[in-house]
């Protein structure tokens, strides 16, 4: 369902966000304006409040902005949406149809059903995953502002993708499909080289080539920061029995992960489900996606040219 709202606002929730934790935990939207009385705000004595703000703030424009933002909070209905940032996430809420209240901390309004850090589709709203035009709001120096990019925010809160992103994803899927076909046409030695390039692109250090006496081409890798060890076993053809032998040979006590890379898996291997968590089966489709992410599209193009 579309995420509908009339107006969208960003609020800092206290100086430097000092009230954000309390607001989220207690389902409140806390606000300042401590020198303005609760009665004046709820009754709407805006000329009186405007005069107070002009006395507090000689800058007429700033005083007018403060008045407008207080009115936004006071008049906001459940049809509006409010956002803030906390814990490297975006949070959103709607306000209950109640008046402004006050306690020993500050004035506040009660939210309709609390603050939420996930989209309508259930996606966690991590700041680093947000569009820049939304994420940059956390740098706003004032207390409250209107969100100008309403359509963009609506898509974020729905958890839906833009048409452009969807088209890019479709094109990537089509390219991956073509790369998979190219991989199946590779000579065995080129296939070995591709696997080596993919895993080294991930930043792992190749420690040694294992099992040179065997038909398989195996790599032992180390992660430079954690020193975790990995094994990559490359097979031209393999069955479930071959995978079981690898599971037996490489213990999870010795290696963080074992990658079993297969050029042409048998049906029982391709459909394998009960694989230990420390073993990952890499079929051509998976390897194609890794190759695309590693920037090896041109390399594959030249190999099948």
C-alpha cells in the first residue's frame, strides 16, 4: 500500500538530539519553546507568542521561523509524518490528535503509535542506505524543518525502489545472465584464473596454492585484518558426494569459510540444501554476480571474443 501523508517534517528532538532517546522510548515528540505557556500554545494565542519570540530573538526572520515551526508542531495531524535520526537510522512517527502537553523535561506531543525505524515493507532505515537528499537532513542546524523531497521520502518509508533503480537492476540481471553463459564457455585454465581474480578482488591474500598434486585447483586465502583463513576449492564437474568429501576434509575449526566453486554441478549438487554454514556452494550464476561486482566484465568479454 502507498505510504500517504500530507506534510513531512524533520525534528532534531532537543539541542544536539538530547531528547531523542526519551522521545523514542516513550512515544513522544519533544519540543522546546520553554518560555511560551502551554495555554497560549493550545489556545492559539499566536500574536502573543509572536511578540514573545521577537523579544527573545531580535532577528525578525528567525523569530518568524520559530513561530511557524511551533505552529507546524501544534497543528500537525495524524496525516503528517515526522522524521528524526538516531543510532545511524532514520525514525518516523505520526502524531496523535491531542494537544501539546508538558512534564518536567519539556513540552511534547504524543505519537500515534510510537517511533519506527523500518519502512512499510520491513526494511531497516539505515542512514548509509538512504538517498543523500534525505540523509543530509541530519545536518540541519535548526530544530524543525519541512522535508522538501516528499516523494523521495514517501518511497523511502514505503520501502519501494525508483523506476530508474528498477531498470538498473533489470539490466544487471541481464548482464549477469550473459556473464554466466560466458563462464560456461571458458577453458578450464581461464576458469581457474577467473576464480582467483574474483577472490583476490575481495581483498583476501592468497597464501598458497593447495593440492597441486590433485586434479582440483585449490586456494588458501587469509583476510588481512582478522587473519581468518579461507579455502576455495575449484571443480570442473562435481556431485554431492564431492561436496561431502570437501566438508569432511576442511573443518570449520580450521577455516572461517570453505567456498566450493563448480563449473558444471550435477543435479543433486545444484539442488543441495543441507549444507553446513561454513561451506558455500558457488555455481556459475553466483560466480557471474561476483565477477560483475569485481569489475571483470571486460575480462570475460575478451575471453569469449
